[in-house]
């Protein structure tokens, strides 16, 4: 059964920083901070809607959870903890900054039912962290990641691509360093330049230049493959779609179907590698992947037509969602070199 979250957003409250890209109100789409009653209400409603409680976590996202005032953090955790355990949800998930993790806070989190901790690493280059005013170093990410794992929590790491002063090589370096830390999950956020942020000013002054959308897709495709091959789940690639992000976006790589566009590219590469241009090729994929294989707005279908291929997309539900079959040969699109 797939894992899912009951998401509760705790915006910028308590955060001592203003990172170059951050406008938490826009990213989370909420201005009001939740209280214990809001948490109980959300969890009660979710209990009546979610079929598989055990695979579901209550997730506090959006800010730096362990940096918010301690009383407030405990108020939220205590309310959530009432909904964890037998016949209830599987645990609590939080996201925070790498420099807001120590043994004491981990003991507190464990005592209140937290099972997974995601760190906003963003980059493993100290030059990039400094240029984007993160206020922590790559060593903080390493230290916090080790502590989290040693204390028995599931580790998640979040990274951004295309930040100010981060080249594609810097982004690949970050990916490699993250793989070394062996997190269970990763989120990849191609940068979205939002109104009112330092990145927006740098972009408008011409000091901050971005690669093209297609180049960013290509980079993220490489990352999806590398994480897959390292057996690390990429649980998000691209900001989740939200009206407020759409209203406040100035530049960058926000697209509501960003991940699907990347996976479609993997299908394209695989088909191109194994299809024979001189004859019609029947390409089989699972029913759940047919639209991804055909491409966002049929981009792959069009690409093959324009490049002289005759591809007939067909469904074979014995295939896994990441597989294609051409004749009798089955390929995993993440494993094509
Ligand atoms: S630490 Fe997180 S919440 Fe604080 S400014 Fe940076 S991104 Fe925003």
C-alpha cells in the first residue's frame, strides 16, 4: 500500500532566517498558524477518510518545526500524538533545518511519536548555502543526518536545484553527497523564484541567471535515475501545485506536472534507444503509465512522429509502472544508460 501523509502546514513562525528563495506564505499557501484544535480537527476528519491508517503519517511541513517556540511545538505534537498508535496513524513526520537538530530535541520528538524527519539540506556546497543565506553549512547536514539515523528515525533530505550561484555541477555534487548520506527519501525542488524574495531581486537586477526549463528537466532526469539506482525514494520532484505559487511566481522552474515531464523523458529515451526507425514499433506500458509514456500534452508522441518513428503505444498491465516492453524485451526506464 502506498505511503501517504496528512499534511499540516506550519508557516515561517519561529524561523530565524530569511533564505534567498523563501516566501513561506506563498509556498504553503497559508497565512494562519494552526493550533492544537486545528490539528485534532484535521486528524479526526482524516481518520474517517483514510483507508490505510498504518501507512499514513501526520506531517508537519512548511517551516522549521524544531525551531518554533517549544511550547507551541509541544502543543501541536501532543495533539497529533493522540492520533498515533493502534487503529490510528502510523506516526508523525516533520521537516526542519539541519542546524535545529540535537540529541535533546530528538529525544523529545521520539517521546511524542515522531517517526520520520526531513531536513532542508538544499545544497551540499557551502558556497551555495552562503550565497542563498541559509545560515548553516554542509557539515550541519551531515551531522544532523547521522544523528537522526542513529536515533532510529527515518531520514528524508530535501534539495533544491538552480539556486543562486549553483551550477549544474554543484547540483550534481549535492545529489552525490546526499546519496552518501543514505536517506530513505528525497525531495527535489527545482527553484521557483517568488515575489518578495532575495532571488526575485537578484533575478530582476540580472545578477541571477537561470538555465532553460529543458536543461533543468534534463538535470532532474539524471537525478531521478541516480536516486532510483541508489534505492532512494524521490517522493517529490517539483513544488506542489498551488494557486498562491502560481500568482507569486517571477521565474524559475515551477510546473504543476514537473515530475511527470521528467518521467516522460525517461520513457522517451528508452523508446528511442530500442525502437527501430524503419518499422512500426509496438511499445507496451502499464495502464497507469500510458499517459506518461505518450508525454505531457502528447509531447513524446509528437516527438517520435517528427523524428521518423512509427510508435504504437499499447497497454500491458502485467508490466510495472516504470517498465516498457518492445517485442519480448522488458526495460525499466530508470535503468537505461
Ligand atoms: S529556514 Fe526554512 S522557513 Fe526559514 S527562511 Fe529558510 S526556507 Fe524559509
